[in-house]
C-alpha cells in the first residue's frame, strides 16, 4: 500500500522516499521555523471555531496558549530537543501573525461541515492517506489540506496539487462520486485556495504511485540535480552509491 505521504516525500526528493521506506528516520533540526510550523498547523484546526465566537483574535490567542501547552503531547519525538524557552519564543512569533491572519479568515469556508483526518484506503488503487479535512458542499465531498509553510504568489504549489489529486482519487474510489476540486489552507496567512482536479495530475499520481512502489521493492533512485540536500536530514547517509539497476529506473 502506498501512502499519499510517500508520494509527497518522493516529490521533495525520490531518495528521501527511499530512506524513509528503508527504516531511516528523518531527523529535522527543531529550529524556530520548524516549531512555528507545528504550532500553526495545530492552530489552523481551530480557525473555524475561533471565527464563530465573534472575537476571532481573542479566541485564537487563547487557542495558541492551549496549543503551546499541548503540542508536546502531539509531536513528542519532533520536539524532544526543544526546550521550554525555545517553544515560548516560537509561540510568540506565531502570536505576532494573528493580526494578519484574522482578517483573511472566510466565514463561508469555515462554516462548511467537515470531518478531520478521515482515513482513506483503496485496495484497488493500492493507495491510502488522510486529508486534513473532508468538506461537504451539497452533494460534493471535497478534500482540504493545511499547509504551514510558504504560499505561492498565485495558485498552489505543485506538490500541494498532486497531494490533493491523490486524495480526490481516494474519495472517488471509496464514496463513488466524482471529485472536481480541493482546497489548500495556507495557515500562515489564513488564506484558502481552491484547486481544480485535472486529468494530467490524476495520471501523475498513478505514475508516482508506481515509482514509489519500485522504491519500496528496493530500488534506490539517483540523486536529483535540484535535490534540497542542504536542508536534508539524510545528507549524512546519502552518499551511498546507486545500484546499476537504479540507473534504469
Ligand atoms: S541528501 Fe539530497 S539527494 Fe539525499 S535524500 Fe536528502 S535531498 Fe535527497
């Protein structure tokens, strides 16, 4: 079974996908940027309920206090090397963004009924994963993902589009209905962008699934020229020579 997260790892770097599938743990340096992303991701799950209170800024400040208290329970290993003052410093940075986030939050979007973290699995397609939300709009089921990183000037990042397309394929397989769109919630700005699910990306998801399957069978892909090695937690083990077979992969 290929997970949608395997496909997103492949898009970052195929070798990263190889290491993750061969028992290596990705060590991320817990710098302030990383901790802020974790806090934002959790906080974004409360944007809807904060909006409904009528005083969004106060509600998000309270939620941020709660999230700061509870975040270690959710991200135990990721935050193991982060002391309390570093966590407080990261939370203070997030607090400074709340004034920019609040005016962008859309009542129409956050009032839509949704389920969080619905586990989706299709034996037929050999694919599984959990979108952050599955939103109901009339007869439609629309996957939505929360991203705590940067937001492109227009549209969404390619990896976000592919991830949503993979969830769309899963929703269609399980609920037997057509999915024409998805959403990306860029948490740092409180901005939601709609994505049309396109045919060529459906094809891409199936091709990527097949490539990940080969990696799971033991093929090590070549190092891509534009791989993000500088920031990669695998760079210490990534000088492994590729096999002859992988060159034809
Ligand atoms: S070190 Fe570079 S090539 Fe190796 S897994 Fe990381 S990003 Fe990919």
